[in-house]
C-alpha cells in the first residue's frame, strides 16, 4: 500500500521525521508530498524543502519526496496511493484533521486517512514554533534535522 504524507514542511521538523520513519515501517512506500502553495510566503522555497526532506530521509529506502499543487486527493490518485498519512499531536489538531479527512473522503471515497500519534517528546513541536525561535536567533538544533538547523543558521 502506498501512502502520501502531505504537508507544508516549512521546514521539516523532528516530529515530521518521526511520522515518516514510523510510517515507512507500516506502508510499502511513503511519498512525502510538499504542497506548493503560491499564495503563502514560506521561509524556504519548495526546492529547498525537497532537498531538506530528501537529505533527512536518505536512510529510508521506501520514502520518496515530491511536490504537488492543487488537491491532495488528485495527487494521491495520480500516484496510485490510497492512504493519506497525518500526525496527531494534541486534541486541538483533531478538529482540523477530522474536517480535512471528511472533506477528502467526499472528494474521493477511495482514500483513507491514517493518523499516527506523534511521539510525546514532539507533541508541542510545529514548523511555526521553529520559525518563531529562528526569527529571534534561538537554537533549533534539538527540533529539526541537522541539515535544516544548518540552513536556518545561514539565515
Ligand atoms: O503541513 P500542513 O500545512 O498542515 O498541511 C496541510 C495540507 C497540505 C495537508 C492541506 O492543506 C492540503 O491537503 N492542501 C491541499 C488542498 C486540498 O487538498 N484541500 C482539501 C482538503 S481540506
């Protein structure tokens, strides 16, 4: 079974990496799919994010990294993936995630969203938190893969 792990990943965090690693043990293939959203102003370009994720998942042989635009379910169909993988950190994630999952089901009944509970060490962690710390020059090396911490230090 092929699973898509869609997201913004601006940037990838250790919480995302935890989901990718655990997902890669559950599914034949994981496609990490970076949403290319022209209306957002990301910290890192899509190309840079692809490079960051590829580097930090290079030890996982069944993980592919790609970008997409438009609807996630359309991308899933294109890639013949029937699972959308998402991480759940805290209760407040649940409402948005349930809404997305139900919406995606109305768009394509052939897709299932599978949630993995994020490891408790990372339950507070988000890309926004990383950007907030980075903005004020704080240390993020315990929150993101090494290569991403290096990229952030260059900013
Ligand atoms: O990392 P994020 O920002 O929480 O990821 C959100 C994402 C990319 C999974 C979601 O915004 C998405 O699927 N966007 C693509 C547009 C889409 O398919 N929308 C319908 C589902 S509500």
